[in-house]
C-alpha cells in the first residue's frame, strides 16, 4: 500500500492509550488524509474516518464482524459471541428480535418512565445536601431498564446491578484493574440473568409476553433452536446494560447546560424541535464511542489502498462526528447545526452508521433519544439547583470518559409551577 500513509511506529497501542478519542483524528490531521495504516493492537490495521469511510465500513459485502472484537471487549462490554460479533442472515434474524422490542410507542413509553422516575426523586433530593447526577441516573435507568424488560429487581439490589452494568461499559478501553472489575461485573450479571431465563423457561417465574425478558427467553434462531440460557442472558444484558449507559449522555447534557446557560432558555422556548437538536448535538459533541472495528471479508481496493482479506479496519466514530468536511466548527457546541442538517445514515454516527435493520447500527437510538429528552426536560423545567465548585473536566485519553465529579448538584428544589 504505497499510496497510503503508513504510521512508522512499531506499535501504536501505547499512543492510543495516551491520546484516546483523539488518537485516530490526530494521525489523520498529521498525514492530511482520512485513511492510513498503522501497527496497532499487535497487527497491521487500516484506520479510516468520515462519511465515505462509514459507507464502506457498513457494506456487508466488504466487511464482517467475525473475529473483529477483541476477547477483552467481549468479556466485558458485549458478552461472548453475542449479536455484535455475528454476520449475515443469522445476524439479521437476531437483529429483528432486538428491533421488534423498540417500536416508537415503546421508545416513548421509556421516555415517560424516565420522566416519572426523575419526578419521584425530587422529594428525596430536597432533603439531601447534594447529589451526583451520574450516580442517580445510573440507578434510575437501571430501575427503568428492569421494569421495561420485565426483569424483577429488589430495591436493595439496584445499586449493585446498576454498578455492574456501568462497570462493563467502563471496562471497554481498559487494561488492568478496570478491566477485571468489568469482567467480575459481567460474570455476576450473567449468573443473575441466566438463572432468571431458566426460571422463566421452567415456568417457575411468570413473565408478561412481549417483554424483552420473554422475547429473549423464547426466541428461536433460524434453525428453530432456542438460545442456550446463558446466550439468552447475554442478549438480554445487551438491552439492560446500554439503557444504564445513557447515564453518560445525561451527565454530559447537564454539563452542556452548565457550560452554555443560554441553552436553558432556548430549550424552554424552542419546543420539541429544539429539544431534539440539543439531544443530537450532545450525542455528536461529547465523547462516548471512540471507534468501531471490522474485518475485511474479501480483498478490495479503495482510494489506492488494498484492503487485504481478514485485515482489521477501524472506523473513527468520534472523528467522523467532528469531521470539518461535515460539521462547521466541529469543536463548538451548537445545537443550531441540526436545524437544517439533512437526514444521513453515514455522517452522524454516535451509535454507529447505516441502516440498523441491515447492519450493526445501534437499535437503541430511539430509546437513547427519548430517555435523554425526558432527562433534559426535567433538568430545565422541573427543578432548580446549584452547582457547587467541582472538577467537571473529562479526560480525552480515558475511554470511556466522564466529567471527573460526575456532576454534583446541591440545593435541589422543585421549580414553582
Ligand atoms: C450497538 C452505541 C444505547 C443496544 C451499538 C454500537 C454502538 C452503540 C457504537 C455499535 C454499532 C456497530 O457495531 O456498527 C450506543 C450508545 C448508546 C447506546 C453510545 C447510548 C448510551 C443503546 C440502547 C440499546 C442498545 C439504549 C438497547 C436498549 C445495542 C445493541 C447493539 C448496539 C443490541 C448491537 C447491534 C448489532 O450488533 O447489530 N450501540 N448504544 N444501545 N447497541 Fe447501542
């Protein structure tokens, strides 16, 4: 691949740990390219960024997910051999199962559940000196996720389950103790949910049909087989865990309201349309998913670069969401940019790109957006609060990242109607 910039470093894994979300973008800028090769994670990897790259990446003729996700990530974030690692008809069949749970009506339902759960918190917060928004959001979303999926959850269990789901997410870019914490959390959650699936199948526990618990327990693969109880648990956790992870975006939304106080008034005046623009800008601007990986299915050439069969390719999600070719002044927070931004499956990819029915794009975007909207409306319209001195900075090297303080609020009181 002579026409493509090659990063000469022996291995970039350390630099990746040091630069985090900006690693790929920094190299793209340095080489003046949206495509380069580098040694990373012990292999020769092609890194690419931008709308055109996303279009390639989501072409199932060119790329597959089998063998792409490192075991480290499967043992923490995804669960082993789960939907994220599947290809072809088997993947689409399972994807339809996920998508069937997330109808627009159910997405709204989750938004309403989140709104009500926040309201129910006010009285308690009025008695507290201060609260940490991220911690509160995690637990609240864990309750909502379990209730919505039909998973029974005792009040004493909420914190440990919420912390476990969060620890799986927190481990995705980690080595060392943070990784092991994520693995332990996954083992504990899988044991819990596997037992539940078994009880549902044996009839020991009644479950409402059309809940995610029911659908995962009784789903049949294209061959007509049920998933083994553990695999069903892993896929149910693929619904529960990411709902809890919305707490990260909610915390960043609060940071956005703090850093841009004028946004509160715009949200009050701007109705549903502005709320939607604000949510999109939070998902674009703040770092959460850094990049995605897939393997080349069959050799092809693009932009003078040979993509060899089996080679690992990374798509820069964070970089695409901050690509100057797409976004004017991408490092400014500005919801207005979404007022006239045409619908495009490949230029705005905080939860992956392409058509979720045909590829791996996140099926949970509607849920995420509704839960964020309910939370932002709550912060803007339902309560007043003070923001004590704290460290709201977030590291761009740590993946995933979060404001250091988790967003502390004090003197919370219900807004006068
Ligand atoms: C896949 C991000 C919320 C369920 C993904 C992918 C990303 C992502 C980047 C991978 C796309 C790809 O591989 O091409 C996020 C973020 C969320 C979020 C940042 C906000 C917290 C949710 C929610 C759910 C969900 C709320 C479900 C309730 C899934 C599933 C997949 C997935 C099942 C695998 C899809 C597949 O492999 O076909 N998500 N997601 N996510 N997400 Fe989300």
